[in-house]
C-alpha cells in the first residue's frame, strides 16, 4: 500500500494503475513490504484496506497500523493525581517576553484569560509586577479516574471549616452566658426592691399599731410578709423563666443546626422544615438479608424480584420483593379483561384490549351483568322446583346459637346486675338544646296541669329564663294570693270601705256642714274632676250587685218571646259616672296588693 493511498486523496487513472501494480508486486514478493514509520515493522500487504487505512478523524498522513493496536494503560496518569491549582513555576521574569500576557506578564495564558486584577497600565508597558508562570499539568485520567467524584478533594479544607464552626460555637456560648448573667442580675434587683418594700411596709404597720393600739377594740392589722414574699417569688419565677426560655431557644437553634436529618432541611430563622423528594433513610434491598444464597439483587436495575426472606411469608415482612407489586392495583382486573378478550376473540367476536380498550371493558361489564342475571334466574328456577328458600334466608350462625363471650348477670326479677347494658334508644327529637338561656328543656317541670321549665318555673315556652329569681318571685306572688283569699273569706273582719266612703267619713269629721246628700268630688286619673251623687251611687251599686247575682240566661234574655237584634243592649240611656264608679267598686282586684288593706284609724 503506497503513501498516496494512505492519504486517501483522489487519484488519476494512471496513478491508480501504478498503485495496483505495486500492490500486486508486494503481494507476489518481488517488492519489499511497506514499513510502519512509527513502529519500524513491516506492514503485511495482504491486510485489507479497510483495516490498514487509518480513520479520517485521527489525521494520520502515512501508512500505519497504530490505530489497530491497544493503547498502553501506562500512559494514563495516576488515579490520585490532580491539577496543582495556584502553584507557580519558580521566580517571575524581570522583563516582558514576547507572547506573554500583557496584564501580568505570564507565558502560560493569554490576556483575555488572565485571572489577575485588570491593571490600568499592564506589565507590558509598565515593566513592573511580573507574575511567574503557572504550573501546567497534563493529567490523563483513565476510566475510573474520570468518574471519581472525590478526585482532587483536599481533606484539609474540612479542617478549616471545623475550626470556623468551633469559633462560632464559642461566640454563641459566651453570648448565652452573658444573657444568663443579665437575667440573674435583673432577678436579684427585683428581689432587693421587694425586700425594701417589705421593710418599709413593716415600719408603716408598726407606726399604725402604735397609734391605734388595742384600746379601740379593733384587731391589729396582719403583717404583709405573705404579700411581699409572693411578690419576691413571682419576680424570681419570672427571671428563671426568662433564663430557661433563652437557654431553650439557644439549645434548639444549636441542635437544629447540628442535626443532619436525611430528607429534611430545617431553617432556624423561619422554623420551616422542607422535605426532599428523595429520603435516603430506607434500608437498601441487598441489606435485608445478608445471606448470599437469598434473593438475587440486580445492581443495574436496582431490583430484587424474589423475597429475600425465604423462611417467612410475604405478609410477615416489611419487604417481600418487587414481584409483590406485579399483583397490586388493577393488575388482576386487567388480566381478567385480557382473558375475556381472548375468549371472545376465539368465539368470533372482534374484541381487542389494546386496540380498543373501551369497547372491551363495556363488553366485559355487559357480560358480567348477563352472567349474574342468568345465575339469578337459574337459582330461582331451582328454588321453585325443589324448594328450600327458607334455608337461604336463615339468620347467621352466631344468632342461631345465641352464644357470646360477654358476661351478663341478672337478678331474680330480671334486673341487670352485672354485664354489658344495652344502649338506650335515642329520641327522634333533637336533644340537649336549651333555647332562650334556659338550662333545662321544655317539659322538665309540671304543676297544676301545666308544663314548663325546671330552671325558672316558666310555663310559657317562648319566655326568657329568669333563673332562681323568677322562682322566688313566683312563690312570693302565690303566697300573697293565698293571703288575700283568706282575708276575703274571714267573716270577723269589718266590712271594707271604699275610698269614697272613707273620704266622706273624714269630711264629716272635719266639717259638720257637709252631708251625705251633698255632692262630693272624685278625682280620677286622666279624667279630671267628677261630681257624684251619693244616692245615685248607692242605687248603682245595688244594681251592679243584682247584675252579678243574675244568671247567665237572664242576662242574655233567653226568656223573652221575640228575637233580639245583634249587638243590642238591655238598658236604655247613656252610662253615668255613678254606674261606672259602682262597677269599679264592685270589681274584684285579686292582683292588687292593696285590695284587702283596711285602715284602722
């Protein structure tokens, strides 16, 4: 194979003929074989061109078989070698060199790649501040070295971080001690002030005791030592609580910052816990059972399909392999649908679960419904033909046997002594609802044929609760009514005189010129002065008493011959002042507390 063929350029017809001729002569042995310039070995002319020709991306312009050889592993660097960052190659230059950085004067990088501070006047023009060249290393890592995430890590960097944390912790400790001392000083100041107040109060009590003494018959006031001690105790407790709160907060911050909980991140300022989506606290599958003969673990897919605990059931362990998930969810339902689709397709139905899943599911539901109807029809026909439906409607066995583990003991009369009591039936009405500030329900109190509230003895359902005061007022009113009824029935008591008769009697004592035939004045509320004739008043009272003693039938006029018109009256004429006064005098006033009052003067 000639060099022009190795280059791969386009050959003319004459050149191609020459190349073929040389290749045939080398194969025949009349010409010597081509030599590899890199290794110095002969290249076998019988090797095909697609093997001997190097690929275009290697940019090799001569014939060689180097691209077919395995690369020596000794060429790659050590796995622990890394770039010497920040190191320099000896002393710096004293003058500018051609091709160096115009900013710092180093030869290892260009001006645009310079990491030094941009100078107003670079080292090229100032001639000062030249920097030494950086150490440029050719690190050739192998397969493992390129994938080592800790390659180039310096453990001493973590020591610096630990020292910084220790300094911060020391500052926090000093701050907590200072706050605790300030809190104790404040508590001591409060205690001193309380003792001063106690001594001043004791002096004032002594002065008061000297001035008052026991001569007046009063007991001397008790000393205030209990009050002062309470104040001192309160101040000390407040100080201790402040110290405890501050120390607790500091400790919480300290432990929160030190805690490195997997899957959580605690912000000590905002008190917010953020959970990561992936928690690494779960035990790895291959650590469930360390026996090498247990279930196989596939590290590529991170799966363990079999149960790692061979001697235990799947329901007894927390992890029973990945195959358990294959039968969870709707897997069984899909399997039934697939089986139904296959059976229907075998019987001539055009059903395909993957092509038309909706149709397959609807047909399966229709099949299940028809299957249930057929089974129910068959069951009914068998029961109608042979009977025995009463055995299917039998109650459960536990009710038939009437056996239970609950211990129940009854008395001779059937009363429950020991055991579980039956639950009381709840009312269909709403319970434990107390309207209008009542503490009991309506119907909890009954008296004289009337229901009411037991909390206030109110018989009106819409009344507001008055409490015990309403009960006492009702009792007092009832007693007053009883006394008034007893005084009315007492015959030994003198007859009651009206206000008019009392006025006439007093007037006769004061002036002899007045007589019963004269007119007397009666002042009524809202009607001004009214003149009453005593004779007409006496007649009106007799008529009023007669009207009250009349029967209901006579009052309504049922003994008359003709019919009375609607809304007509028995009497004729207008109502007089004497008749109105007689009605008021004869009216019963049971609710008036002064109705039975008798003036003894």
